[in-house]
C-alpha cells in the first residue's frame, strides 16, 4: 500500500455552494459517468448490469477520498512551507509573480488565459456568480479537496485589462472514478490527475456525438504527463504512477454536469470542470457558471451549432472550433505565496512544465535532451524518471535544492 499521510486541520475551507452557480439536472445521470471517462474506459465500471467493479454510490459504506499531506501532495511537495492559513486578495501582480516563480513567460500565453488553482476556494465567489464581468481581483483561500465537491478554482485572466473571472471548480477526478480505478487496479485505466503546468487547448465539442455532448468546450491539444492512482486509500500523491500520453487522454475543460443527491457534485475522470452543463432540451446551450466562463474567455454566449454532412449524424461543430487558448494549472498555495512575497524569494523559485528560457536550456543540456528552452513533456518526463529512480517519489518540479539532490548543476 502506498505511503499516505492524510491532510487534516488545513486552514482552508471546502468549496462554497452558491445559488448563483446552480446547475440543472439531466435525465440520465448514470450516462454521465459512462460518457465522461477516458476513451479506453470499459463500461463495466459504471454499468449496473455488470458487477466487475461496484459503483461507489451503491457501496454500503463508500470510502472517502483523502488529500495527501503537504510534503506528499503532487502540487505542493516542492514548496518550502505547509498550509497557508489566511485568505488573500489575488490581483494581476500576484498572478504574474506566481508565473515568474515557475519560470513561465506570460507573453507565450495569449491575450486571455484560462487557469486552474488546485486546492483553493473563493471567499467572494458570489461576486462572479451572475455575470461574466472581469474584475481586478479575487479573494483566495487554500482548501482541502475531497473529490466529492468543488475544491479548486477555475477562471479567466485577461492580460490586457488585468481583469479576472473566477468560479469554484474541480481540476481532479471525482471519488466515484477513484473508487472504480482502485477496484480495477492496473487492468483498466479510466481516470487520472493532470499535473500542474501550462497546456494548450482549442475550442471543440466534448463527447461529440454522445448524449452528454458539450459544444464549445475546450479540448486538450498537448502531449501530457498524467498521474494515476491504482489502490487505496483513494487519492493522489508523489508515490503514484506517471503515464505519458497525447491529447487522447481527453482532460478537457467543460461544464461539470450535475448528479443526484448522494453522488459527487461533478463528473470528471480527469477533466477540468466548473458548475454548469448544457440545456438538456437543446444539448447545445451552456448554462450555469460554465456559460459565464465561456463568455469571459471571449466566446459567444451560445455556440453557433452546425451539423456537418457525414456518416456521423449526431456529431456537431461550432463556428469557434479551433480557437486556441493556454491553460495554466497551479496550486492555490503557490499563488497565495506569490501574493504574500512581493519580492523574489529564492525558496519559491522553480522550473516546471511551461517554463521557458536559458535556465530550461541548461537543464535540458544536463539531462542530455534537445535544448530548445521549452519545458515540455519530454523534460518533465526526464525529471520524473530521475526522481522515481532516486526516491520513488516524483512531481516533475525542479527547485534549487532539488537540483543538488538530483545530481544536476545549479541553475540559479
């Protein structure tokens, strides 16, 4: 069994349940889990007629998921301090510092940046609930995700106006998928967690041709490193397995759907989701926070749907398909630390996926990789492999202290 210290007593809070982010139920919630899994996922994990893997909500005493302690969590093991005890206002200056601490050049991100803050909660989510208006700041607090409720933040940053739109969301899979994966073990793979970093997305249709399709979603374009958890306790840590995939892993950005009472508040096998779905009557019009998120990103309130002439009559496309966006996934804690530290703190410096520049080139040369100066999947994989060999634990993040531990030359 994996080493796991359960995080408890965190100064953060659970994600807020707000009327303004309400969702509309769909007719067949069981189908959401079937449709939202990775393409390779067998239906047996969610089909009642087959009992290979019991459904989490049918278990007589369904287990809870656990969030790893600060030194074992994938997103915070590299940070110099534990739980962040207070809420802070996050403005564009703080967000830019968080990017700079990771070696990420904001000029590579485009004018409107999609972002996720893992293990975070909003204290002013009600301000953003009813419209897509961009505002100069938001109030962030650390949270303890439980894989059941929204325990993260998803938003849009307009680099030109320095305005933000934010919502409760989830950047992790739900507990029902974790439970099924633990029961299946390594025989089947259908849920994962996307590692922090920068990714490229393009507008497209999530689950095209299926009952739960969402036109105008954001479809992953990048080759990625993902983490899988195959055993109990349910959750993710630096001890888990990494896998190197293309965009086919389908960790897309879309509305979270809604499930009946007693089931997780969002459907995700690894996608980045926020409250909302599509109108069940039209299967095309976004509703809830999902609608406002799309508008804040600069898209049409309602996707312009067309049905191409093909042998797939249920498939659709929109006039905005193919528009590109960068998605920055960070931990809430490092953004809070950036807000608190207005000068460059050496303890916060790191290189991770999405970093670029001369330091990345020197790191790649030390790893005998093509030195293109872009910290992408190959560089991340080389770091993860080196970490796994040395300690069995990996998060793919390089800090000044870790360079010495990994036997690599100093970069700062």
